[in-house]
C-alpha cells in the first residue's frame, strides 16, 4: 500500500490553520468516528444475519416461554 496523499481543499485547510484548528487531530477524530460507524454497520449486519439464521430456534424458545413461563418466575419480586 502506497503513501496516502489526501486531497483537501487548500482554502479550507488555510482557514482551519489560521483559526488555530489542530487539523491532524480533527482528521484523526473523523477517521475514528467513520471506522466506528463502519464497524457498527457490520455488527448490525451480523446481528441481522444471526437472527435470520436462528429464526426457528428463536420461535421455539418464545413458544416454550409462552407455554411454561420463565424459569425462576416464582421468585421474582417485581
């Protein structure tokens, strides 16, 4: 992988620098946020796929809970 040469609007960069903005810190924070968002999207996709793959087991579990109730329900105080 070669060196990344980002294309940033030179006027915007000059304005940010003139205003005392720590450009590198802003870029790093934005990259971290973008990666968190990408990871969250992947996690959502994995969760959806898992639910789809386990739809029968989930339905069976829900049916058993409806029929038998929750284990330990008699000990609940709420």
